[in-house]
C-alpha cells in the first residue's frame, strides 16, 4: 500500500512506499550520457529532468536515468502542464554543483526515478482525489522565489546597459505584444519548433525584447498568450546576442520558469498598463526600426557553410521559395566573358550574348521578328562559383536588378577600358563575402539559386 506525501514532507530516510502528485511546470528532453562502454542505442544511458508543483505551492526537481526503453516512454508523459503521479521515487539532497543547471525550487531535496527502485510515473485525471486547480494555480500563476534580487531587470536597461553580457541569467516581468508563428526546423535527426515572442514593460514603450522558445515550451505556453493582455514573469532566462543584427534577445534553458499573469503587485500593474497600449502603433514603430539589411537577415534562414546549403535545398518542396545566408564564403570564379546577354525588345526572348569583341553572337529567331528592325536590350546574366573551408563548392546565378546594383548598367560596363573591367572583377574574385541566396524549386524539378545579397567581409589584423 502506497501513502501520499506532499512535497514538503519528503525526506531522504523514507523507508516506506509512497507517491507524489503534482503538475509539471518545466521539462527538458532526454539526453544520452557519454560513456566509453556505450556503443549502441541499447547500451547507452539517458537522463532527463522536470519540475513539479503541488497544491500547497511546494516545488521539487525530478530526474530520470536509465536505458532508452525505460526513459523514453516516461519522457513522452512529461510535458509542461501534465498532471503526474510519481511512485517509489528515491529522495536525495540536491548537490550544490547541480544548482546551476536546475530551476529554483522550494524543496532542498530531489527525486530520482530509476528501474532498480521500481519507480514509475503515470498521468492523473481531474477525478483524482487531489486539488488539481490549486496545483495549476501555483504552477503557472505563482512566481518562484527569487534568491537574487540583482537579477531582476527592466527591458530598457537590458537592451542598453553594457553591464549585462551574453550568457547572463536575468528575471523580468513584461507584457506580450506579439506572438510569432511556430517555425519547423530539422536539427540533426529530430524535428524542432521555434517561436519568437515580443515583450514590453513600463520602462520604455519604444524598447522591446524577443524571447525565443523551442519545442514543447512554445507549444504549451504561447497557445494561451494573447497580445496586449497576457503578463509573463520570466525567471532565469538567458541573455543572448544575435551575431547578424547585434541585438540582444532572451532564450529559455532547463533553469527557466515562465509564470503567466503572476499574482503579484507588479503583475497587476502591468496588466493595467497593457490595457492602455496601442498594439498596432507599437508594432509599426518596431518594424520601422529595422534597417532593410537587418530585416532581410531576420527573415532569412541562416546556413553555416556551403555543404549545409545542399542539405537545405534538398528539403524545399516543388514550387517553394526560400532564402539562405552563407557566411565567410569565397568567390572562386567570377567570369564575365559571356556575362552580358541580349533579349529581343519585340518578343522578350533571349537572342544571345555579347562576346569579347562586344559583338552580338546571334539574332532573334522568332518568325514574328524576322522582318522587323531588330532592337535588343542588354542585361547581366552569369554564374559564379563559391567555396568555403570545408572544400564544398556551389554554382550561383547573378542577374536582374541585383547585378546592376553591384556592376552598374551593361552599357556602362561595355564602355569601360580593359583595365577598369579587370579592376572591377578583381573586387569579387577570391574575396570573402556574406552571400544571400534566393532558392526557387520549380514544378519541373529544377532549382534556381539567385544571389540577392553580397557583403564583403573584413578581417581584423592580429
């Protein structure tokens, strides 16, 4: 016979069978522990942890360790908001070295689930003899105790104060002003979901901060978040810096706890402040703050190297269009011998190209244009090859308005001397660039890679 124990009554010297019931307020995915003896999936050991809160407002961290057959079924039950019953756990004192990796809780102990102790975990329904409503209130609306008041910040100070560095953990209370869409990614062998949420507070209406959420955190919380109405207390969120825009943002870790509409004085003040906000005016102002180049980078899907680009292109479905950014790539070939083409001004079809003697190599073959005076329009259309440190290479196309932007009008290029044309080409040949690419997968199966952004990279002297 098992006895029910509240979290506050747990002790390491419990010699009888008992169970604990609570609501999961934080959870992470299983991870494989490194070992020289673990060579296959069957011999590897996996570990994951989560945090539960009971009806009395007490919270405790729980960890699970074991084989893949034992850990994975339990992890599928452990999502944020789940009501769980933990039977026969092992109670230990939380080690000080682990405090930096776990959420802050009220209990000084930690629960462990393992197969040797016959520990099990099941879900509970609302009919269970247990106050689920009170547990949910404490889990999602009562903020955890803050041990370090210096970690509490305002958005204006967070974005402008140089005293806050990348990697710092901070606490803040803010209002949701925009909930972005959930984007699907493929990371290694698993799928992942990513979502961005904008927050503001009373420190400055013109300052906002983005919170990046991944996987189950975004799927559970943001479904109930409403722009201009939901107040969230962010506890132990990590400060990061976007390398492209040099803008700070926040992300969650295994230590982070999100509390919706906290029952605190500051939470009530922000709820009243949210009613006075003009969301459309705020979002329009935030959109105007972005430079065109920064806006492009935020919308682009970033790839680390040329080899990763090939895998990204293969996942684009027919008819789809995507953007990618490649960093620190070298232009291997930049040949303009046949870089200027001509099209008929009457039918719009390509007639040929301009050779090295600046002569049109062919004429329009369309029957409707043969008996008319030929007139041609010149435009750039040529290919380049790029490569990176991995040795991978890719052929890209430069044409249209972007070619005119970097090379000028075709007629102006033809009027240059040989030395001037050589000097222009040498600006790109064997130089490092950040390259933006528009990828179009046509319905006939062909893929077109057009360059839409080219920015030289300068390296600092050692």
